[in-house]
């Protein structure tokens, strides 16, 4: 894949210093760390490595710059996503899958920005509890389900909008774990949206009240007025009266389609380099999809410093895990219950895995001579205090890895 004409790193190099100087009242060490990582990713500052073609008949070798491996870097997620998807292959069941998205009102999104770890964790946990509770209702499914969830915090315009994507097999394991219960044909979206919306809204309301009573929620700036108990309870009451949206898509495909689908949602960052159109006169133009009007692609232009500010809105709290498994896919249940799911479906966890072509998914860095996988045989990490110059023949892998 060719290098995009504009990268987030180019914007950081151009206006990073002035942006940091003008943002001293709110910028943190984590922000600075991410900006440095993005700026130096796949440059001589991080050192280099020697790659060789695994095909012994080819013999091609070449140098590449090291990646920063920061999970917020637009250039460092492709390999991580590939490894994660490869690890999920044996967990995919031969059934249709449903995609469900839990969103929150704008007022709660503002509070989440000041309490990221608390509310992000709350959204992941409560959306999972909602799905499992509604699925266990005999009227809707009457079974135990398993799924994974991914937290995203952005809109296409880089505004803060936390929401949870859940990819769920359209069915579940019976309570006695003896048979597979298929989705009820009465519900076109696997589970009724109205029930999901009401249960999720009620759970968030109760969790917010409990967190406030325990003093776990912080209020800063324009939200300081919510620190008053009466005002906060009125705020929660208004949230409860607001129309909450749960997006549901009809169950689709099987394991093959799911593997392709997962790449759109796992290990994504707020914006990819390929969405950047231009960086001229201190302004950044990027594309976005207007889903409210038929997913029409449009362009937005922002001052470079405003663009970086929006980009940094979506940094995750340190140590926060934004991809989580629940139900029979949870770590403590997977080893015992997942084989029962395959057994009840008359399938085997290796059935799909054996159909795949491992050479196509070993890695993204392919040999430019024969197309085979490249492997690292030597890695040189440049000292932090004095970047070591790479060999003259070094070829940046940013043109082939993105």
C-alpha cells in the first residue's frame, strides 16, 4: 500500500511545538508521549531492522525503520489487528453474526470526557450485561450468549462520542448447555432494540447514581455545577428521559464474513492517514462520511492545532482494555463452554481455520520480489539520547505497512 500524501505525523512535525506551547493549561504527559511517538514512528529516530524473505529460493533482504507501536498511532495498528483476528479464528461459530452498537446522549459524553476510565468501563460492562440479560429472557431468546465488545470514542468528524460495538453470534447455548438456541425469527435484529435500549438506559442511570454516591465522579470546568447532589440527580433524570439509541444490524454471514468485518472495528484509531486530503496554510482537510444523509462522503477543514486537539481527545486511559470478551467467550468460561457450542452445532473449532491460507495472513510486510512473507533477522534500537543513523540502503516500510 502506498504511503498517503499526508500523515498525522507531518502535522505534528509542522505545528507540534506551537500546539504544545498553546495548550499548557490542559496538555498532559500522556498527550506528549503520543505526539512524540506519532512524530518519530518509522523514522531513523527509532532505529531500524533487517528483514529477509522467508522463501529461501528468493534471498531478498532489506532495511526498514522501526515502528513506535503506540496504540494511538495511525501507522501501527495493522499488524496488531491482524494478530488479534488470527487469534479469534478458532472462536468463530458457523452461524450468522449480529452487530449491535450502544450509544449514549451527548450530555453523558461530556461527562465521560472528564471521567474516561470510570465511564468507559461502565459502558463496556453495562452494555454486556444488557445483552446477556435480554438474551436470557425466554420471550426473546432464552439462552446464554457470548460476544466481544470494542469501545470507540469518536465520530467521523473527530468529536467525542463514546459508543460500544458488539459482535454477537445470532444464538446462544441453552441453560443446560446441551443444545444451541437459534435466534428468534420474530426479531429481525436478533434481539429487540426497544428492550435493549430500556435495559441499558436503566443500568447506566443506576450506575451513575452509585458512582456519584461513592464519590468516584469528578466535575471540572463547565461541568462543576453537577457536583451539587440535587443538580446531579436532576441531570441523571434528564438523561433517563432522553431518547437513547441502540443501533442493530441484521445478522450477517458466517466466519468468513465476520473475519473481514472485524477489521473495520478492532484496533482503529480516531482517524487514519488515508482520510487526510491536504495540509495547506496551517489547515487540515480530511474526509468524513455523513451517515445521517446516506453515508455521503464529505470534506472538513480545521486549523491544524484544532485538528490535533480533536485527535488527542480520543486517547485511552493508561492500561485501559477496550476490546473485551463476555459470556461464553469470557476468559473464565471460554475453555469450558466454547467446545460445547461447537459440539451442539455439529462443528469443530478448527474447521474454518484449516480452510484459511496461512501464508496470506502471516504479516503485512511482503517481499517486493516474490511476494512471500518477510521476517526480522536483526533489530537495532536507537538510543533515546542519540538516534543512530540507519544504513544508507535503508528502505522505509511505511510504504508497505499502514
